[in-house]
């Protein structure tokens, strides 16, 4: 149980790094030929980001719920993981509605 909050924090930071990388890849070129990563690559990166964010959110939620120590670390990882899921969930909503 002592590893829940640190592992959730690490996963949340990895989720943010993947989110920034996906954004930079999407904005890297105006046409598909100019991009460094094509559609399949972006899809794998995006769903990896969602998976890492969901895992971080679940671990952070369990850490907040179960642990009595390291509350600040647990809440920090929960907020970071919620941000990753919020941004990627927004991208999904925009993609579905567009």
C-alpha cells in the first residue's frame, strides 16, 4: 500500500509527458507527409496516454481512499491524473462531435 501514491504520481507524470508528445506530433506538420508520426502511431500514443492516465487515476483514487499517510502525494497524483484524463477525454469529445 505504501507504493500506491508514488506509482500513481509517476504514471500521472508519464501521462502528461505522453500528452505533450502527442500534441507536439499533431502540430508538427500541416500535411500527413510532413508529420514525423502517422495516423497509426498517433493512435497508439493517444490510447497509451488514456491507459496510463486511467491507471494513474485509479491508483491515486485507491491511495486517497485507503492510505492515512502521504495524503498530499495522493491528492497531487489524483489531480495530475484527472488533468490527463480531462484533456484526453476532451479530445475524444471534440473528435466525436466534429
